[in-house]
C-alpha cells in the first residue's frame, strides 16, 4: 500500500503545479526592468540620415519606447492606438524597429502613418534583448531619470492606454527627477 502513496503524492504535486500555472495570464509577463534604469543604447536612425540617437538624449523627459516591426501583425493592430497616443502629445513616442529591414519599415510607416518622434534601428535585436523583449510589439514608459516605470507586452489597448499609461505619464510628469 505504501508503494502507491509516493507516486500518488508526486501526481498530486504535479496537478497542483499545473493548476497554479494555468491561473497565470500569459500576456502579463513580469519585467525585471521595472524600477531600474533603462538599458543604454546608441542606435542608428531609421530615416537613413546616417546619424545615431542615444538613450542619454531622452534624459530629463518622460518618454515612451515602442518596439515594433513591419512584419508584425500585432503591430498593425496596435498602430491606431499609437497614432492616438502621438496625437495627444502627452509624451514623445520613440520607435525601436526590431529585427526588420529598413525599406519595408519605412514603406510601412509611409503607408499607415508615423506616430514616432524618431524610429531607431535594432537590426540584430541586441537592444531588444537588453530590454527583455519577448516579441513585438512591446511598449515601455521611461521617466525623467531614465528609469523604466511600465512595460506593456503585446499591443496597446484602449484600456491599457487610458487606464494605465496616460495616468502614469501624468503622474511622472509632475514628479521631480530622482537621481
């Protein structure tokens, strides 16, 4: 009888672990960067101007980093939300063109509209990896001190924009810079 108790206990443990795993929302991916300095970068601009842009240039302002690609179907779904966000002018929106080719990316922005103050090229994906990007699209809110304050994995939605991102930006813009 005892020899059946051990396999039964192992089975019960596995069922409990599986049940706990099924309760987690796979779209809510934790970010180790929340509350930590945003990874530094110095990347070429998508516009082909042969100039680069560094993360240091954004210090002192609240800004949004949206990771996108022309081949990304979810980015197409999200795009109207980004256009809406950019039109509101509450914070500059920078694009990180992730593992994409320059010409299709430029064509896509010319076709659907360009919500970005500037798009930067992350052709090899290293900057995305530094930010912990699981896949595109992803959006980060970064405060004046260069600290990541929010991460949205997956497309922006009206609920995430109006319920989380815009109130957070408003709060961050009234806070003093912490060093």
